[in-house]
C-alpha cells in the first residue's frame, strides 16, 4: 500500500474511533433496554447490527459535530469512509453515514446509484434504516434521476430481500412530497399490494397515504378499483387521513 493511502486509512480509523468514543459518552441504558424489547420480534430484528444505546437526537448531534471534518473530502474518499463505518455493523454509525450522505446531496449524481443500491442490500437491515436512507439520500437520487425508477419497478419489487421491497415504496415518498412521479408510484404499488410481508405492506400503505395527501381522489379510486387484492394493513395506512365517514365506507366495502 502506498504511503499516502496508508496515511489516509489511518486518518479514517482515527476519525471513526473518535466518533465511537463520543457515541459511548451518550449511552442511555434505559433506551438500550427499550431497543432490545422493541426489536425482539423477529419481524423487527435489526439483523447483525448492534446498537450502543444512544438516542437518535444525540446520534445526529455527534454526526453534526464531525461533519465539518468530512464535508470537503473528495467523493471517492468520502464513500470509502462511509463504507468503513457501515462495515462496523453499528446502527449509530449507520445513522451518521446516512445523515452525512444526505447533507452531501448536492454532490450526488446518477452514477452513485450502484453504491446506494449496494448499501441498501448490504447495510439496510430493518424498517428504521430503510426509511432513514430512502426518505432522504436515496429518495433524493431517485427524485433527480427519474430513469432510475425503471430499476425499482423491474427489480426492487421482486427482490428476495424484504427491505429492498419495502424500499421500493418508501424511496418514492421523497418525490411524492414534491409533487412528482405519482403515476410511477402507483405502478410500484400495483406490484407490491400482494406482498405477504407485514412491513412491506405498511411501506406500501404509507406511500399511498402520501399520494392521498396530494390527491385524495386518486388514492380513493385506486383503493376501490383494487379493493379485493389489497391487504387490510395497506388499506388502513392508505386511508388514515381520509375523512372519518369515507374511511368507514371504504373499510366496509363488500368484496365481490
């Protein structure tokens, strides 16, 4: 390894070590116990990632503290640092990485898709990390490069990884909130409404709810048209902000 690369690796290691030390200062034992109780359900388990037990607000403060040290890195160096942090399999470091990447969004380009998708497959291990990454940095990428939606419609929705399938819905929320790509989002929902995983269903319902926030009639018509195929979980999420009377009408529709 050339000397300059060795020095760069040493600096990355020192930075990560400092961040980890700062995180340990914010450990909340009651919060840590709560995390363990919350994720005891196999459907919520955060895979092989471990947590120090630091509240998200404190994690973000640590991320903000160290952002000035990394914001001017060349993008390749920045991504190498992020990869090294993600490989630690620590949920707080992952939160900081996703926080930094979103703050760097002005540098994100279409060619970064492969890196982001690799992170989605390898480092997103639960609904919280899925939603954090996809409603921010990854959602921003899709918002700016609509041709990438083809990848979502053709591949994400059929993935063996349930978090990638949830991401297919959640990653569109960034765009929907900015009045873009509703027809694409509905086609993605078409391919997810028969998914049997609860948290994929909830992600799909959330997407439909966000569309309803922009145009309730579109979602109303969609739900009525597809009523026989839509699981109750998706239905309840999608109509959450409908007027009470209309919610009851939809929930009481007779299946043919």
